[in-house]
């Protein structure tokens, strides 16, 4: 799937991953310095609202929330000021998120297997697939929850934006200058990344050669 996002004065783009809203486990909220899941969720949502205006776009690369009812899920969405939220699937997928998505899909089958369609809109949230190729201000970018070692057009300067590792993977950290890959997860930045911030990091990174592709 390919999407063209354009950063404009009246509509900026922000990208993050792994908010883990409602994930009531100490290894998530405790590791981030919070005493409970409520204070954690309040801080994460506030970090979104400080930057992303209603007309902006907020791209979340997986693990939006977990352990929430449908009512709680809707409440989280309502608390985020941004009206244009895009989310790809991660590995901690809220059951009600999946229920919303699967129940809303048209009945299309190939050899008895239900075919899923993207994008799929639910209120102000647009579901995207696990892997997305995108243009961000004419920069070719791969969006995925998981960090990739090799990605499309990497030898021609394509960026790889990911999450999943909670800023624990050396390969995808901003400090690693050996590949144009970046973990945009909440843990490493304590909020969403703007395109300007991502570009400043990527400009310092080299275009790697990892196989015969040049």
C-alpha cells in the first residue's frame, strides 16, 4: 500500500509508535517513570495534544492501546485532539480494535478466506496494514511496526520508520548513523516526532550497503 502525505503550514505530520494506552503493566508504565497506568495515559495523550492540532495528521506505527473496552477505546480517541489519526498494526493489538476492524470489513472471500481491505476508517482513526510505503514531503519512506534490516529502496536513500523495541534496539536508534532507520516510538522521544526532527536525524545517517544492491 502506498500513501502520499504532505506536510503543510495548515496541516503538519507527526509520527510515533507504541503509546500502549491502557496497558496496565508495570514493565510499560513503570519503565517510563509513571506510578500507574492513568498517569501514564494522561502524559502520553498530553504529549500528542501539545503538538498535533485538530487539522494535523498523527501516524502511529503500532501498539496504540491494549486491555481496553470499546468504550475506553472510544474515550482514548476522543481525548486526542488530532482529527486525522492513522494507525498500523503492532504486536500488542487491542481486542476491541481488532473487533471494530474485522466487523467493519465487507464480506469478500478468496477460496474461503476473508480478504481484508485498507484503508479502513473508524471515526477519526484510519486503519493501515502492517507495512506501508509512503511519501512524506516527497521522501520515500517505509512505515512498519517492526524494524527491518533491509527495506525497499534503502540503497537509494529511503527511510525506515518503526517502533516495537521501545528504543532498545541499537540498530534503529537515532544515534546509529549506519543506516537510515529510526525508532519513532514514545520511549525514545517522549512524544511524537515532527518531519523536521526526523529529517535532521536522517541527514546524519549514511545510505548503507548490506548486500549486492547499490
